[in-house]
């Protein structure tokens, strides 16, 4: 199995866009990418916009060459309606989707309807993958039941994915926002993967959309994953890397990982690249100083 992280927060954008190559199937997970419409009261910097365009092109090239595309939910940093990434990536592909009718909020139900109308005549087939197991040759893919997007189901539901090619095992959590709920970590513990890419909590919205108690649960549950699963690599990504102080917020997790010999990396580090925390340091791109508590932060359009 070869895992290639294409677009993530550590690469300068909002995304969890991933290509997985096995001997039986070329898989693309969540071919979408976006930027924060506002951070620190500032719009995207031109450096971020250029990076978005670069990575959208890379997503297009990799997804076009895939055979199986998975959409874990219908937020715009996880799927695209052809605005940035041409829809021909779906031509003659098997499209595996989060159920667009059940365990879904109103916003995502509308978005899924729009998206499926755009791609239904392009794809080879559409498979609803919630709580399913698929086997292709020696490849096994296990999809979780629909799980809340973080602690609050008002943001909708996502599906996690476990991939086993009999040589390596890989788990993609999608947007579980730090796994604050037991059902989030139950799927991970049952799967017991070698490599996990995990969405961390929204610590940059602590006290706004992330209660302190939910952060504590995320820390405790991530430590439990490290103790019970003991993965070789935990790629910590997405929401948590929008916070420039993410290592301090998750200090106990990093300490436990070191104790258990689990490597904690960003997607960029996994790929041998330099981290580009463009959103977390947007104020620097504009030549401004950070002033604690002087910004009203929101998590807008990308969700």
C-alpha cells in the first residue's frame, strides 16, 4: 500500500485529500479543497490562493487516474462541484458516498443532491458505503456507520474508512474533530490500523464551538487510541492544525505517543515536506502581529 497525502492543513489549505494505491485498486478519498473565508478578520492571502490552485490541480491529476473515489461527507473541503476541480475525475469511476438521505443534516442533504445530479451520468456506479465491507481481490475496505461530525451532530455525519491490503492497514477518520465520542474511537480500536490519519479538535474555536470538556475528551480518547491500538504512525491533521498552538493543546497526546513509540506527524511531514501552516499564521502573511482575544473567530463557508 502506498499512501499519498495530497492536500491538508499542513500543506496550506483546508482539506483531507488522500490517494491510496494498492495492487488491486487506486483509491481517492475526498477530492476537495478550500480556504478559510476569514481568519483573524482577514481574507485569504494571495499566497494561500496560489497554494489552493496548485493543490486543486494536483488533486485533479491524481483523482483522474484513480478507479474508486470516496466522499465521506458533503462539506466543500471534502468534495467539489466542479468549481476548482473538473468533474471529469468522476468519469467511469466507482463512486462510494456517505448516504445522502439518512443520518444527514439539511445543509449536506441539499449539497449531496446538487453534487449527485452533476456526477450521476459520469460515474460507472454509485455505492452508498455507510456501515459496509467491500472486498476486491486481496483488498478489504471497511466503512463505519454514520458518525457525528465532532461532538455536535448539527454539523452532520461522516464515515470513517479502514483499508487493508494484507500488507499494511490504514484508517482515515474524516471529520471526527478529535474523536470526542465513544463511537468515534470504537471503530478505530476495532480496526487496529498501522497508520491513522486523524482529524484533530477545533482548538482554534475553543470556547466558541469547542467546549473545554470536549477538548478534554478528545485528549483522553486520542491517548486511549495510542494505548490500545499503538499505531506505528498517527498523522494528526485538519481542524487542529488551524491552531498555531496545537502542540501545546495536545501536549499529553504527544507525550503518550513518545512513550508508546508512535510517531505523530503532520501530512506534510509524512510526505517529507515542510509544514505550511498558512491559515494558522495568516496574520503574518499580512504583516500583522497576533493579539490574543482580539478576533472573533468563526468557522464559515468551508463547513
